[in-house]
């Protein structure tokens, strides 16, 4: 019996209802169906009194999710998709992302188009697009305190009401550099249209094997975004006396103390998107972000 999964945002009644209806439909078609919520991929935050909030990357898959699963349907917005990939990427499960949220930049289809999308997937009429993810680890005295997968970005930044910070950044075997800024972003090409874009970083098409480093509010005209090969790991050493805050994909993170370090590298796991039609990144930029729209002259 073929097996499929459903991951849904249990904070949204429409996602809960759709998950139940979709489960019944797939079972009637002879499929085994495993349900899970996206909450399992939201790792939470460590606290100053309890700095270790360690959920190993390869132990986040919901019960029943494994490499025998043909596909999983995710019902929610971009946040649910990001959470779901932390859960299923180690299992190599492709995801059909269905938008029940707002922006839906990472989703493939709309809720009202779900019946046609499911028919196409069951008929095998789709392709799989693979995207790079990052593995983020926080070390203290050579011990991993915290780790996570992220599809968009890792952000290391100052706490509110503290001053600008210094970061020593080491990329591969290159010379360590100092960046003075409110924080730094390390992004994948997928994340180049998220926080990185808001901070002035470039848009990178998804298939390019690079990582993007973007300083947040840098205190230098020379500190600008840097694009480099994702084959090189990045190590960040805080160079200031105050603790910092690190987040992965905006919904999980931990405190980073002055003697800690953060290591970011390309993950061995890939995010695998079910595509019902050939991916068209420039069309997505135009539709969601207004990029490349025709210029309309002002009336004289």
C-alpha cells in the first residue's frame, strides 16, 4: 500500500478541516495516510537560565514519516512549509505545499485548486525540484548546544536596547574578517527573497550553489552583501561582551554568549518541492513581489 503524509497548521480551522477531508480521500484511493502538525518543526527558544534547547536535526520526523513515503501535503502558509521541511527533509520526502496563508511564496498551489493538484500527484504528473538547506549549529567549548535545519536563513543579531555588535566571520579557510553591524544574515538562494532581501541583499535564483552573507545595518559603507560558494562552511565568533540572539527561519533559536560560536554549512539534506508545472522563478517574483512589472508613465 502506498503511503502519503499530511502536515497542517493546527491553528487554522480551514487547514484542520482540509487535512481530515484529504485523509479520507486518499484512504478511499487505497493509500495509507499519516497526519502530523507543523508544530513539531518549530523548535522553540532556549533561555538564559536553560541555554540548551537541543532537538537533533535527524530526530524531528513525525512518527510514521520515513523514506517509504511517496509525498506529503503541507497545508498552511510559508511558516508551515519551513517548519515541515525541518521535519521531512531527513526522510527525503517531497512536499506539495498548499497555501492557506497570505503570501504563499513557497507554496505550489491554492486551496481551491487542491482537488486537481491531488489528482495530478496521484497520476504521477509532477516533477520534484530540489533546494539547498543550511545546517546551523551553536558550539560552546566544542559541545553542540543547539542545531537546526533552515531553508531560508540564519540570523544572528543583538538584543533590543543594546549597542551595535562586532562579528568575526570565517568563510572556509579564508582570513577571518570583522563586521560591525546590528546583526548578520546567512541565507540560501531560497531565502534571498525573504529577510535577506529586506536587508538589501541580492535575489539569487534557486539553483545557484551559493550562500549569501548580509550585514544588518552595517556601520561601514564597505560592509555589503557577499555571495560565495556554499561548499565553504562559515563560522561566526561574537566579538563583543553582550549575548546575542540567533534564529533559524524566524521561528526557532537560542542565545549566543561571547565565548560561543555559530557554524553554518550546506546541509546534506535537501528540500524537495513537488512541482505541478515547470518552476518559473521570474514569474513568481513578478506575481508575489512585483519584480519586472511594466513601467507605466505618469499622465502629463
